[in-house]
């Protein structure tokens, strides 16, 4: 995030039933998303001959007030770069900041407010949590099938859900929590992150900003081998799911996603 500053300052995992679930991480079916269009490129469209003068005036005035801008790494942005971007007709954080500076030329307090307002508008997405939806199991009753690298067939089902994140920042540190339904007790005793589920191009968790087209994710849960079908007792198994993004914002809670193990 850019800021304004004063220049003077496939794994075996234990579950709670003391049994082994085999969890294979993979993505869901093709989500049908097209190319990402983040909408974050803004261009100043006025090609008047005085652009160069006004760009220099705006950003020189901003610097003369004792302010500077930092990039996301905390490195001050050179005023000459701001002027060059503006002169090249690429505005900094849309035209709003540029126009506001020109409208308030000579007023340093207003200049600070101009850029603060623009930064706040564009940083709001960092505080918006992920949105989980459309969760379930497929199939809803565990099925017996062959599994790669295993000598016998396994009872399994696929736990899935969809996710979007307006801030598009699930990676790299966002976490996923799968609970025993109605509790905060883990269903699987393993830390799970979005990075574990990221598998481009089928499920690209680097591009989840479009909530009209959420990305489907999930993993296979293997309940028991054919030779010992009661390793996990027969019955209904229900989970709740929530998650965080890279900024630690918690998603909504998907509840009561149930599968039946009935070998």
C-alpha cells in the first residue's frame, strides 16, 4: 500500500478422532473465469498543451509542502517520477489526487487531505475480508475408488467451496480453517493455507478479486481403506469453513457441510 508521509519525520494428517484422513489438495472444476481485469490502471485523458506545466506544478507543490509518498516497501517515491508519470498521461491513483492538488494549489493542509482521501479510497480493499460460498462435498456419500500410489482402494469424497477476495490478497499468508461443525475444533490437525490450494491455471488464487466469478477450491478427503472400512466410524461428518486473507481479515463462516461415510 502506498502511504503519505511528512518528509520532516497430498498429505497424511491426524484428525480429532485419532484416526488418519488422507487429504489430497487440488483445485475444483474449471471456474470459467476469463482474464483478470483489476481495473487499477488509470490514465489522465486531458491532452492539453499545458499538462506538463500543471503536472510539475501539482507535484512540486506537494513536495514543497514537506510531504512525500512511500511505495509498499516503505521507499519514498521520487517527485520527479510522479511528474514523469503525470506527463506521460498516467495519473497517480487516478485523476482524483492530481485534480485535487490543482484545485487546492497553495494550501498544504488541503494537499495532504487530497492524497489521504485517494489513498484511503484505494486501501479499503485491504480491509475487506474474503467471501466464501457454495460449499459442499462431492459425492455426499464417500465412494470407493483407486488412489494413485496406494495399493488398495480408498473411501473418499471431495470437500469444495468457492472464494473471492475484493483485495485480491489471499496469498501468500492467508489461512484456511476447517472445523468440526458447530465448534472451533479442527477437523484436520494440519495448518492449511491458500498456498496449499493454489494450482494455476485451473484454480489461480492470485486472481480472486472478481466476486461475480469466485474461484472454486477444495481437496479430497480419504476416510478409510477398503481393507478396513470402519477405520473411520460410519456416520455423518460435518464441517464449517472460514479463512483469512494475507492481511488477517476473517471471512464469513460456511457451516454444516456434511458427508456420509457408510461403507
